[in-house]
C-alpha cells in the first residue's frame, strides 16, 4: 500500500506561476547488478563479468555516460562491443528533452537484451536524489546528480562480497565535470580517451563524433558564417513577423540556392528563395529554419544555372574556388523584374533534421591525412568532413556518415563514419543505398515479431470452420502476374437459379493472423507497405504469412474475407454480403493463362466458365465507370527480365495489358467501393478511406498547351470532360500521340492519400470518379487494408474492436505514416528501375533509338523512348565547347537550336549510353542523332558488331 | 517529443510513485470545536477541509423537508489561493454546483438518512490547495467529518481517481497526470460491501479498458479505506485518553 516516504517539494517557477510538485523518494530502486546481494532485483541487467578490453580500464567495469556523451556519441554506444552501461534517469530525461531521435535510439539500446543497458531511476532514489542549490544552474545540478549517482554506485558495488575489481567508470567530455568527479575519487574518462583505449575494436574510433571544442581546432578556413540566433530571439522574431519559420529545401542542381517553404495559416504556404553560401548559413536540407526577408531591391530570380559543388579537397584552393563560384553565380543573375522572388537569408536553425547519409569518400590529396571529405548520394546534402584512418579501404565504397555539427568558421559540416555498405556500383550495395535513402525499413524481422507467427504445421481448425462460411466447394481461382507468390485475391462467378449471377471477391484474411497491438502488428504498421523493387521484394509481413499462410494458392485451404454480390446480367448489384470464409482455390493463373482460357472456345470447364462470366461483367462495369468520368491514364512501365543466376537485368519489356488485367482490377475496385460504403456507414468517425483530390486547374496548363500545339482542345471542367476530350484527342498517322497525352495528364494529377473519415470532409476519388473509396483487396502488402479488414470485421460482428481502431486521432497519425511510406516506396521503386536501366545499358555500348519529345526546356529537351519506357534529357549546352545558338519560345513551347525548332511530341532519334564519369551518380546520357544539326547532333556508328547487339526484338 | 512522460519504462510516474501507489495521506479529525464534526485531509498536495453541521431542523424553505429521511445539503468551494493561478471564484459557479451535487449524491448513498426524518445534515467542504483529485479529497474529508459528528453511515465512503496511460491504469492522479490528456475516472466506493456510491468519467474511454480502470480505482479506494480507518482509530484513542481523566 502506501509506502511512507520522505518527500521533498520541488518548486518550479516559470513566469508568475509557481508550481509545486510532489517528489517521492524510494528505497526500493535496485542497482541492477548481478553481483549485488543487497538489492532484491530478480532479473539484474548488468553482468557480473563486465569485460570490455581496454588499456585504461583493465578491470571489469560499468560505464556511466553523461548526457552529452549519449547525445553526441550514440553511434559508439550502439556498437555491440559496448555493453553494461548504466543510463541514469537524469541523463535519459535530458536526452528526451533535447533530441527525440536519439532518445528513441537509446531506448532501443536499453530494450536490447544483448546490450545490458540498465536505467537507474536516480532521481527517485533516496540516496542519490539531490536538490538544486542556491545559485546552481540546472545543468550544474544535473552534472552533480550524475556524479552523486556514480559515487553511490561505486560505494554500493564495493559492498558486494564477490564484486572483485568491479568498478564504475564515468564518461564525460566536460572538463569541469571531469575535474570535480576526479576530486571525489571517481574513475572518469573523456569519451574519446576511453574509446581509443579499447583493444577489441580500433575502428570504433572513426565513429567518434567531434565535439564542439575539437571542431574549432580543425577548421582554419576563411569562410565565416554569420552566427545563428538563439532560439529565444528567433521565437520573438517569428512572433513579431520579422522572421519566418519554414522547412529548408536545398536545390538539387545548384548548391548555392535553396527554398524555404514557410508554413502559413491553413493550407497556404509561401516560398522564400535563399541564395549564396553565407545566406544559406549552414542550413541543411529538411532543417526547420528561421529566415529573414531581404529588402525588395535585393530580391533575385531563381537561377537556371546548374552548379555542382565539385571542388577539390585541398582546403585553401577549394575555398577560393568556392568563393569565385559564389560571385559568379550571384553576378550572372538576369535582372528580370517579373520573375523576382521573395528572397531571404537564414538567421537561425529551429530544428535540425539530420540523419545518417549514404555517400562516398573523396580522399584527401595529402596521403597521410586522416581528414577527408564525404560526398552524400543525395545532392541536396552538403559534403561532410570526416576523420578516418581507413580512407584507403573505404575508397570506392558506399559508406554512411552522420553529421555532428557545423561550426561557423567551417566551409563544411563535420561528421563521423558510421558504417560501410559495400562497393559502389555493385547492385546489392546500390539497392541498399536506395532503400536507406528512401527510409524503407528493410532489416530482417526481429525475434519479437517472428514470435507472433502461427506455429507450424498450421491448419484450419474446427473452431475456424464454425464461425466462417464454408466456400470450399466454389470454383474460386486467382489471376496474377507471373511469378507472384503473395496472392491477395481470388475470384469466382456462378450462375444462380433465378438467372442472376453470384460474384465473389475473396481476399486473404491477414487480420486473422495479425492481432492488434502485438510486435508483428506494430512492425507491419510501421512498414506500411511491401516494397517491390526490380528482382527484390521487401515484405511488410514475414514470408511465412506473405507467401504461405495468407497467400491464396491453389488447392490448399485458406482463410479469406469474402465480398459476395448478387448481380443481374446487366452487372447491377442486387445485394452485397461480407463474410469471413474458408476457400479452396482451384487454380492460380497468370493474366496470360486466364486470357487464353477465355479466348479458347474449346475449353468449357468450370474455371473457364467462371472467368468468362467475370470478364463479361467486368466489361459492363468498366464501361459504366468510364461513362461516369473515370480516367484511364497511362505511364510507361517497364519490367526487367532478370537473369536467374546473376540477377542482372538481361532484357527489358514494357508492361502489356490484357483484358484479364482490367477484369481483375474492375472487381477489386468494386469490392473496395462496396467495403468503403459499408465501413463508412458503420463508423462515420473512424473509417479509413482513400481519396484522390481533383487537381487545381493550373496543373493542366502544360497539357492544354501541348494539345493545342496539335490543334486539339482539352476540357478540364470535370473528370468526365477530361476523360472524353482525352479519348477524342487523336492525330492521324500518329497512334502513339494519345498515349503521350495520357502520360502528360498523369503528371498533372494529385497524389491519392489515405485519411480518416472523421478528420476530413472531402472524400472524392477523382481518378476513379467514385464518391468514396478505400483499400480492401491487398492486405498482404498494404497495412491500410488490414485496418479496413478489422473495421469491416467489427461491422459484421466477426471480430472484436480495440481502442486504437476507434480513435480518429491515432488513425489519422497512422494514415500519415502510410502515406509517407507509400510515397517513399514509389520513389524507391523508381530509383530501382533507374538503377537497373543503368545496369542494362552498362554492357551494351551506345544504342540509337527513336523517341518523342515530352517536354521542351530552355536549354534541353526531355525525350521519352517508348521501347524502354525510358525518359531522358538531351542538353544543348556544353561545358567544354561553345554552346549552339538557342532560342526559347514559352508560348509554343518551342526551342530553336541553330535553325531547327523543337516542339513537344516531335519524333527524334537519340543515342543512349551510360555515363559513369561520376561513379556515385551514374546516369543515362542521351544525345541527339536525328534530326541532324551540324555541330549539335552526334553520328551513330552504323557498323556495330552483330554480337553486341542486344536481343530486344521479341 | 511533446509533453511529459507520465510513466517511465521502469514503471515510475512523474513523482516517483509506481502505477498503483497512492499519494501520501495525512488526516486529522475534530479540527474545529464549534462544528458538530470536522476533518482536514492531505492527499499529496491536495488539501481539503470538511465541516459537518447537524442533523438539525430543516432551515429555509419547509418544502424541502422529507418526512421519511434527512435532507443532505452539500456545499463545495475552492479557496482563491488553491491553484497555481489565482482566480476569483464566485460562489455557485457551474463547476462548484456540479461538484456539490455529486457530493450530495455520494453521501445520500452512504448516510443512514432514514434515522433522522424531517431533519437536515449540512456538509461544507473547501479545497485549500488543489493538485488533482479534488472530488476524492472532498469525499474522504467529508467521511471523516461525518464520523467525527457521529452520524451513522453504512460504511466509510472512500473516493479515488484512476487514469489511463498507454495500457496501464494509474491510481490517484496528481494534477499533472490529470491534465496529461488521458481519461480520468473518479470512483466513490463503500469498500466493505463493494457498493459504488458514485462513478464519474468525463472523457471517452474504450469499453475494453473500463473494467481495468474500475478495478484500479476500486483497489485504490480499498487502500484509502484502510488509511482512513487508521485515522479514525487513532483519533478515538487520543480522545479517549483525554476523556479518561
Ligand atoms: Zn545493489
């Protein structure tokens, strides 16, 4: 019951408020050590035999890091070598207050059983609690609390009978703190000293973050940035309107330019342009910064120059070079009054958003130097100066580096090496890089997650059959792309006695296996989606579920969630029924196989009849949907034929669509819409839905211009009008024109997003022309569908609810994560296609291909090669030789090179090759070969050896 | 990271208590000589004073008279200096009237009113310092005051709050925990019979969590009843020592 404790009042004054809080001190907080007999701790965390081999500490010891050591050297603490660490509550609270990401990382380390990290609640321990003394700053008080706790530990442990030489070692980088600790008889080291003394892993030294006083020593450069304002001044400035707060977006193509997106009231946001190294003032992409607007006469226009920071490593020369560039960039601005943008300078950083960056090391020219520049893969991130002894081994490797700080007299931020990912250009390494850069969680599933998987051998029980509809007798089959192992959906169709048709969509019952709130569920929720890369799949749920128990494979009994309609021959829904079920799929078909069955009039088995019925209904449904204004857009999609041994791409093909593709799609759409209606009807506040907002009319400008260049008119008043005018947009003798137009239309669209019905009022799905929509049909690879399954299961009384499911705020937060993961998955996918395209072209020399101009720019044209679905830029400006005469007409838009005008949709021929001059940023280079413009176009070697010719013609 | 961490991974709350631990309770009975009964209680930093008059003849309007039992009249108020922010609190604002009503309902369920037909019992409670759980402190103080006045009751009425953080119910919330955004439930219990005199919850709570929360609050009330019982026995002992001579 109530343990009577001495209690001390703590007063916290802020403003005029005086807050009195109780603070209980306890005597039942254990030290957590195995050697201790005094404490009654049942599961001590700290090992008796705490050995980290070190020159300095030859005895077994526990480490006690102070707050700054945890924040700055978290990479060190995370190393498997470092174990038996005592994290004091004081430290943990300070870390929590100062850095959320590091707080999460240290907590993960504490939860890791292998690490033996112990949290000691010293602030509530009777013997280690201290009160702040008169005149003592909060920081000093915390430092003292850390020393007191360390002292308590060393005395407490010495009382244990078989402690032996066991001691505690305090780690701090603060000189003052260190002195005081030494005075009180503690063993104390600077983090750096200690790490350098470790015998087992000398490489750990590279991961030491540079602390601020060291940073000042190593920079001798001439760039001096303006001081950042303290947070209090920034806040006052934002309040008074002198400063604006926004997110910093570095320009990918010009390292001396950035935009700050100012978060305005509501949806409104404005952009502030920032130019020049000093104005950028050490802000890094994605930081939240405060900017001050410059007077109107100093406003500039965004530069169209491409500037890449590729200076040499030699510090001095580099600075000069950089300065020259700054000047040049700023001078070369055209003074066009109309295009001037609000321009400002960064005055302070509100929140850094640094993460570990992937990239490559640029070795110093000085051989013995341990200081090197690191070039991140993401061009929006500045280069980072790191210290390492392994430079020669790291050459040509992709590595990860974390930023530690950016002193004001340093041209580059300082950082430290985190880990190596493998050699650059290597497919595995590059894939790892693109996963990391797109924040795709791809580590193997943890033991905790796997422990929630069903035990094998698994089979359907009597219990399951009792509560589910037994649909095993139905002729259900699945239709998927070839090689698909995670089969989400299966279909059936049969004629009823009354002449109507019964159509069923059966979806894998993933929510039966993934129960709310457990580790498996949390992991799936965090991953959000399965990510499909070329030749690689990063699962959202462990393989046992994705490819086996949930996958609706043929001739095995599987649990499903079924949506069954009764329809008349005209595809009008007469009734809808949802039920959990047991099915036994009769066949897993590919789109092509299904198509063959439908077309082959000699086949008349149940499966084929079912498919024909489905196909017939699908056509009616699709017709009706298009009638309502659903858009059929297209984007060039490519697939790679991957060599089964080397996993290198050997051939690529554009995806072709068959009738059966759209047959399956049509029923999935119908099921999604039916489910969306049902869950919204039942849970108007917390239904998880998906919407696709109509784009603002200005998005269509480019499309309208493009069409009018061919004498066509595109109407954009409604989805229906757009769809109709796209259908009518045909140019005689140019069949591919319509596809090009649809590709352009796709670029005008908005992103479709998940949202919680209680938090939004606009549900419209523009692209599908449906007033309501959700995702129900792919729970194996999308977490949204799992939530929708759970909601639907509650709605039909097939499962119980749980609190978070009914909490609209939690659900909105989940939607945010899902939207983020989907977007990132999409980017990663594109990056993977680009990587494989490069690998494909690597060994193929130079190709000459036909393409169409998709966009016309000031100094370039963007060409689409339909054969490869490949898009590339043909530049007309050269670095090393004089550029041709260029004139750009915005109205056309037309670019005239010498005397040849280029319009959108013109047919051209280009040569394609791989440019590996920059190993980190290999890219596809395109050059014009037809039309022939002297001095601009390149000639294609006609006589190419036959053997080298790729076998692309199928 | 926004807000404060109400429950640490090690299972300690902001003030160092574990999830089911109560705050320190100190109480005295018979603090005012002129009243029929009085008591002062401290539950952590929440301090309340209760005074009981009666049973006596019904004052004021006669129409309120019940011919089969006593009328209980409760008045709740908060001292101007009771919170961090100093506020003038007019008498009979909505919050205090509501609280008065809740107290009335609570004690109508506990006091054996049928023993005193046509009479009235007045209970006045004042919060001197507020740090969460005002209602429970008032109920507990009033119980002691009623005992002091010698008014027969079915049992002690013990009240306590419980709240929810992540998936753990916390007993006896302090102000910081109450304003932490979670759901707070206040329960007044007759511990021996386990009858509920009053239960109150303002925010939404998922049904699955209700039982757990109720159990936590009930457990806390039973804990409190032991403390209150101890206070009463102690008081009796002191009084009997004084009256012996
Ligand atoms: Zn101990």
